[in-house]
């Protein structure tokens, strides 16, 4: 996607602090962190949002969770725990239209996830 900021990060047209990369997935630190560890994990394939997922993407999404597991250990938040957030659409507060999984950790997170 031409004007997708995350596609530009994938193509290295925009710099980012990458913590993981393979042929299908890339993960980088959020530019506006909401927790001591705030990482975005995204598929390299442009999928606009969770609602645009297709059955053929099932393996890819499974792989994303395996990558999240690896990153949690890499960031040493595996023992204390962390939260995964996927915002979807307008009401879900999705600002970037490229499917992404927020990893939030490094502190005790609040319980209010709906405001
Ligand atoms: P969402 O509201 O779920 O769409 O989250 C989008 C996230 O992308 C926000 O937390 C932003 O801070 C983050 N973000 C936007 N642009 C960049 C960028 N260039 N590098 C890293 N994170 C970004």
C-alpha cells in the first residue's frame, strides 16, 4: 500500500527501532510508548485490520503469536506478564490501517481497558 506508514517501515523508507524481523513479520518499538515496553508486531503483508482477515491468513496470525512469545522473552517481560491489544476500526481506536498487535509491558498495567 503506497501511503501506509507501516508498509513504509517494512520497506525501510521510514526508520524505526526494529526488535524482530523475519520473512513474514516485523516488530518495532512504538514511537509514542504507553508503557516501558511498547512494541508493535505486524505482518509484512498489508492487511488493513482484524476485520479484513481471511481464512488463508490463519497460519500467519498463529506465527505472530509465536513471535510475540519470543519478543516477550527477549524483552524480559515473560515472567511478570504483559498485554496484547489489537484495536479494530473507528470505535476500537485504530489509527493506523495496517493490522498490528501492541505488546504492552514492563509495569503493572491498569485494569480499565474500556473507557
Ligand atoms: P492504533 O491506535 O492501534 O492504530 O495504534 C497505532 C500505533 O502506531 C500508535 O501507538 C502510534 O504511536 C504508533 N505509530 C504511529 N506511527 C509510528 C511510527 N512511525 N513508528 C512507530 N510507531 C508508530
